[in-house]
C-alpha cells in the first residue's frame, strides 16, 4: 500500500512538472526570433495586418509562459512560426506587386511631365511644373528602398497629378494671352478705323505739324508717310504745301515703313523757303488714269 502511494505521488509530480515550467520553452524563443526576422524584412510595410496578428500570438505565448502553461505556450509558439512564414510569403508577393505599380506610375508621371513641357508649362505654369518634377524625383528616390514602394507610388501619382495641372494651367494662360492679344488687336483696329484717312491743309501747317497731330500719327517724325502717300501733290518738295490741299493719310503702314520714315525725317535736307502759292493751285492730287485697253487680237 505504501509502495503504491509512493508510485502515485511520483507520477503526479512528473505530470505536474510537464504541465508547469520555470522558463520559456525553446519554441517560444524560436517564435520570437521568427517574428523579429519578419519585422526586419519589409513585412511591416506590405503585410502589416499579418505582422500584427503574429505579434498578438507571441504576446499570448508569453502570457502562457507567465502562467506556467508551457505546453500551451509551446503550441502557440509553433503556430506563430508557421504564421510568420505565411506573413513573409504574403509580404513578398505584395512587395513585388507594389514595385510594379510604382514603376507604372513613374512611367505615367514622366509622360505627363513631358506633355506639360510640350504645352510650355515651364514658362506659363513654372511653379506647378517644378513641383511635379520634384515629386517625380522623390518617387524615383523611394524606388531605391525596397520597403518604400508604396511611398514611391504615392509620390509618382502626385507627380502625374501636378504635371496634368501644370499642363492645364499653361494651356489656360496661353489661351488668356491670345484672347488678350486679340482684344487689343481689335481695339487698335477700331481706334485706327475711327481716325481720319484724309486731312485738309490749314494755313500755317507743315508736314511735321500735321504728322504730330493726335488724330494723324502723334509722331512728327512720321511726316514722310504723308509725303509718300501724296507725291502727286507734294512731288519732291515736302516743305512746299498749300492750304486746302487734301492729303491722303496712310493707315496701313508697317513697322518697317515707320522706321524708314523716321530715318528719312531725321536725315532730310530741307530746300530753301518756298515761294507763295499760285492762285490756281490744285487742292487735290490728280487721279491716276486707267490703263488703255489692250488691242483686240
């Protein structure tokens, strides 16, 4: 009887020792190492939920150790090791996919920036265009760090968005400038049409004074334009004009014509004082006769 009691006590002690522990089983240490290796990889970026679950399992295993439930802690640790492998597999797959998406986004951003540059964004939307280039540079820099493909993707998408915006800003600004240019052209045309196309010489007038008038050319040095348009009356003596002469005023001269007129005005050698006007002087220049018809064949 006594012997049987001793055997029973020894058996119970063995079972109790197996169920309880004074330090963590080796499997818990292995599970901890597996989780640390997982965190050292890019799994925290590409399989964050899975890593969080694995961390929860390790916490449970440590709690079991603390409660001296080593058998359960060992089982949980083995489960964690398997989970870590699954997390790594999922992370690697997502990392490859993220890299592909980031590369495609960078290619799209580059195309958008090229289109914006062709639309003259560096000139008409400089700030936004530069921001697009900076975002692209950031994306390309993040691609050099395997754990940052998500950040690269985000920066590339931002670069494309900014490039598209810069292109539109440039197009809108160019359209605005063209509209403004057209408005000014029409305004100048209307102002030109409102000015007289003829002028009647008054007593005391000279070509210099006439050219300087506000409704003529507002520039005395353009008087050769009046001379050229009225050679039939003025002939070769621009200082010899008479009251009541009716001059044509050229309204279709070019910038080249104006520069040539100013040069002529500054270098013209004036003739001696003209004699008094004859009483029968003509006040309009003669019309150019129509050419005779060609003889019939």
